[in-house]
């Protein structure tokens, strides 16, 4: 007789998931409301007995769910209150989707970069340069460069002049923003992402479709690396 199947052991929740749960409990137990500020990261990490790196991962997870907003110089601000069960369910669902989002970006944005190198105008190049300058300013201020990153990819999409691809990008843009925030929250990632943008922009400026596509593909491989 074949052996009877045994139930698989439950997966142990990862540290950052436990931290997400504990932070949601803290927000609820202290009756925090939208606009209230969480304690400084150093203080929170010490209270929870974890490293600031681990705490930062949990805060990013809450940020992409819209529970908090991390403001440069102001710390983490509560945006809305949600049960920890709901947050964890959304978090795990997003993790399952992350690979699909990156696949979609690779399929769409590599082609968009190639088309942008062929079709860009001087006005398009000026818009791309403006987005690069915005991200450079953000990074120089110690920020993550989220807005500059968003404007850069949007400028390339417009320069490609493909209405269908532009509509497809618009459909997945909220999911892209989640992965953007996660990626740019990794240590040293903003400066590396900016350098990748500069290589893409130079290839588009030179009118080299193949080099633009390769630069975009390399950049997307970088941003897909999100540590947990």
C-alpha cells in the first residue's frame, strides 16, 4: 500500500510579515488616525527588537498598500487604517503578482524604448531630460526618486508614439507604482536606477533602437531584484 499523504507543514511567516502585522496592531491599539505620525524608525526598531533594515521592509510593504506614507524628513504618516489580516492578504497577493508585473514591463517597455529611439523628437528628448533632472534632484536630496522615475518611463512611453502600447501601460501603471516604490526603497537602488535611466536616455538620444532596448532590459532586471 502506498503511504498515506501527509499534510504539508505551515510555512513560517517571514520576519517582515510579522512586523507588518505588529505595526498594524500598533496603529489600531494606539488609535492612530490618518495624519498621525509613527515614531521614528530608530525608536520603532529598538522597541520591536529588529534591525532598521527589517523595519524598513515592513514600512515599504505598508506604504505600497496605502496604509502609510513615508515623507522625506517627516517619517511615516498614517494614511488609513486596515486590519492586519487584510494587509497580509494583499501583501501575499502582490508578491505572487510581482513576477507577472515585471514580465509585462519587459514585454512592453523594452519595445517602447526601441520605438522611442526611432521616433523621438527634440521635444521628447527635452521631456526625458527633464525627468532625469527631477530624479537626480530627488536622489541628491536623499529621497528615493519615485516621481522622477515615474516621469522618465512616462516620457519614453509618449516618445514611442504607440497608442495601443500606451493604453496597455496605463492599465498596469498602479501595479508598476507598487513595484517602483519597493525597488527604489532598496539600499543604493535610487542611484543605480538613475544610472540605468541615463544609459537608456543616451541610447534613445543617439537614435539606436537596439541599444535602447538592451539598456531598458538591463534596467528592468535591476528593478526586479527586490530583497525580502
